[in-house]
C-alpha cells in the first residue's frame, strides 16, 4: 500500500469511498483482473492466480467489518474473490434505499 494511503474498514454505507481505494490498490498491484474474471485468465500462471485469490480474500477479510464480511465468508457460496466483491457491490453499492432494501432482504 502506498505511503499515506488509508483503506478504511468497509462498514456498508462507506462502499463508494472504500471500493474506490480498494480498486485503485488492485490496479497499482496489477491484479485488477480479479474483479472481472471468475476463472484463470489466459496467459496467467495458475499458481500466481491462486496466490492473488488468496491474498485478495485475506485483504477483504481484514478490511471489512465482521457483520459485512460474514455475508460473503462462505467459500462454497462465494468461491472466488470476484463473487464476493460483486455481492458486496450489489448490496452496498446501491443508492440510498436500494442498499438498505438489499440488506433487509438478506436478513429476512
């Protein structure tokens, strides 16, 4: 992480700022393909891809509030980083009542 960069804990309502910083960090490390690929991209080493999956999932765990992370913790329901990230984006990336509605649906 570049000096002076601060990645706050994802609490849900702060999705917009959190996701912007997180995406920038992925881009700086040249691993942003993880946002668009469920499977190994062509010309990418399988061991490197597995390592990126493991590390980004760990960062997600470290930088999400416990209640937020618990919704994507399952590697059975969300086996890839992309699936975890997409669910978080769909849930918390909505505008106003959409995000709240999505949370309510998840809780019921």
